[in-house]
C-alpha cells in the first residue's frame, strides 16, 4: 500500500494531536507523523531550524500533508500561511495543507479559500476517518503529489 511519507500536525491542543496521530496510525496512511504547537514551530520545522535542526536528513522529513489549526498562540494558521507563501519552492513543492479547526465562522472559511492556491480543504474538528481517507486517496492519486508517496 502506498503511504504518505510524512504528515505534520500543527495544533496547540495536545489531546487533538494525540487523537489525530492515533487515527492516522490506525488508518495506516503515513510512514511518519510529527506535531508542532503553533505556526512558528511549523515554520521552524519546514526551515529545519531551532529544535528541528538535525544532522539526520530523515529525523524531520519535509511533510507531504499538513493539518493546520487556525487559533493558536504565537502564530495562528493564517499568519503561518502568510509566511509559508514566502518559502522557496523546494520547501513547499509537494505539501498539501488542510485547515483542521473548531472554527465554523463563515469569515474564516472565506478567508481560507482566498488562499485556495495554498489550502486544499477546510475541515471542522474532530478529524474523521472518512475525511482522512478522502484526503489520502486524493494525495496518492494526484500526479503532482503521487510521486512523493512511498511503498
């Protein structure tokens, strides 16, 4: 079975990250799952700086899929997207981003899809198995992403 190599969970809720990690593991759709607690940490992860600077290339692999919360301390999801756009293409070329949030505000949905070149989906928490599998199936079947999947 093909798998997404790495999923990054960006959420300040430890229990949400725990639940999402377990769901991803049970579904068997990813080789690795990493988590950070705000947008600043996510940028550090992508740029391999701070706590994510490592001599091992595989310790913090570039994520293929990011589940991004909106409301977080230090840097929220929208602020993260603003900084993410500034990254070079090597740092973001094969990454699919889905907002995973408790926000059901229409203004957040509209703002999210103003970034439709960056955002694949807007999902209300909790992450459901069907939603995860739908995103997984899209990722492994979409030619621009499928090449990054592993057996």
